């Protein structure tokens, strides 16, 4: 969250000892409780085979802590009649300056580590980490090519769901990589037949050379309720889902394959309706501002 938000949370929790009234207390207690639960000293590895793993990282709870702290601070200032412009500006600048300082420092440190790693062999894990944390257009794509942990692949239907207790205690990168590769539904043997050409956020392209017409699994994960568009030599073809991947009939000879997400008009309408609702909400708030009154 940063030292500024953490300091504010600690201050609010300390105020609980001297101020026994106000709804701000409940938000401060809730934020503090979630902050404690998000720490890594708790045996969260025991929840690894439960729905709680959908959260993936306990640090994600800190977003809720930050929101709760903000609400608690606003209620606290109102409760103590401190809601002045100067107080708002001071707290806002305090949070912004501390946050910017932290971001600048970490970028400078990453750049320093990156420059110091250049003369060394990139086979070292530490050197590799230093090089990819200071992003450039070159090492960004190098990093993508090396990231082979299939976290978002579909899972085999007949795989053993339990992760062994020994891995719960110390799940290193290599262990996690091996466990994931054993459980995902992906045909690596079929993938070796395709030659990767290019990819962006809209589509991916491959080439294939085969002697006979045959239906093959394409080296792309096929999620349910997602409409795909597959072109082979610039012609649309039908596809099916097969064990977590897309499958299509490919002709004999050379094939240029392009896979993308099919455009859906309902997505555009949903975005348009959301935009109109946003504009309407702004107009309502602007035209119906509450009139302040003195008591």
C-alpha cells in the first residue's frame, strides 16, 4: 500500500484507544483486521486445494485495506470536524508525494541493477532478474519467451487435484512449473508441428506443412463461451474444442493460420450503454448537487 496509507491506518487504529464513538471505528477495525490476515506468517498453504486459491495472492487484500482506510479517514475527519480544504490538500499531497518517491526510487534501483548486470553472463538467475525488471522493448519480449509457466491453461479432467504436502511447504518456481505442466490440458507434441510467425493483443499466426489433410489441435487454448475466428490461407474455417484447445481441419501442403477473437456486436453495445450510463450519472450529480446547510 505504501508507507503513507500504512501510516494513516496505524494512526486510525491508535485513535481507537482514545475515541470510543463514530462509525469510522468499524472501517478502521475492518481494514486493520484484513491487513493482519493478508500477512504471510499465517499458514495459508493449508488452503492450497480449496476455492480460496482463486485469490492467488494475499496481497490483493491490501486493495480492500486501502479502501477501508480511506473511508475510515474521511469519516474520522468529519467526526472531528476537520473537513477543511487545507486538511484535504495536506493529506492528498502527503500520499501522492510519498507514493511518487517510492516509484522513482524503485525505478532508479532497477535501472542501476540493469546497467550493472550487462557485463555479466545472462545464464545467472540473478542477472536475468536484474535485466528484465528494467523494461526495454528488447528484454520485454525476451521475458515473454522465457515465461513458460502455464498458469492459465485449462486443467485435465482426469488429473489428481491434490498438490502434495511437501510442495505446499516450499513451492519453488521449478516445482510450480513442473506441477502445472503435469496438470494442464495442452498437447505439446502437436504444438511442435507448427511454426510460430507473430502475435499481438488481437491475433496469433502460425505456419504448418503437412502431407495429408488432417484435423489437428491448434497451439491455442480454447476457453468456453469465447467466440474465435480461424483463417487458413485467408479462408474462414470451422473449429471445435478438444481437450482444452481449438481443433480445425487443415489441408495438405502449406497452411498460413491466423487465430483471433471473433468480433461481437453485443460487446460494442454493452460498452456504448455503459458509456451512456456514465455520462447520465455525471449529469445527475452535476445538476442535483446537495445544498449545504448550517446547524
